[in-house]
C-alpha cells in the first residue's frame, strides 16, 4: 500500500499533466460537495427536515472543508502578512487562476509547466 502511494505521488510530482488532472479533479469534487451541502441546507431551511439524507456524511464533509479553509487562511495570512479575510480569499483565488492559466497554456515542453507551477509559488497556496 505504501509503495503504491509512493508511486502515485512520484507520478504526480514528476508529470505535469498528472498534477494538473489531480488538482482539477479535486476542485470539481469539492465544488460538487459544496453544491450538495447547499442543497441540503436549503432543504432543511425550507422544509425543516432532512428527507432520506445522511446528515452525518454531509456534516463530516463540511467539517473537513471548514477545517481545511481555516488552516489555509491561517497559513496564507502568516506567510503573506495580510490582515483582511477578503484580501486573503482574493490572493488564494488569484493563485488558483494562475494555476488554471498555466495548466491551459499550450506548452510543448511539459517540464516547464511543472517548473512554473513550483517556482511561481502557486503550488504553495493552491
């Protein structure tokens, strides 16, 4: 199991397309989960009950995302000496957009994309 995870991490860190695909897949999954949580919230707010939905699973997803968000905001704030949450969220969004632009760039030299992702600092706060 450890060897398999090592190989997967090695592949992610050495192949720019694998890295890009993993980040984009994670982004899509998080977006789906947040949309689902919003629909569950609306169901509770408008009807007062959850119908055939496991609230524990959704609560765990929400807790994970909230804990990650607080951790990243704290880390980003310490690293960039910023005070405002709005500024921090804007900077994090800018980093994702930079990643997105680099991942969409037509590059014939794949290692240069990976190098740009690491040297630009984008991967530090993605």
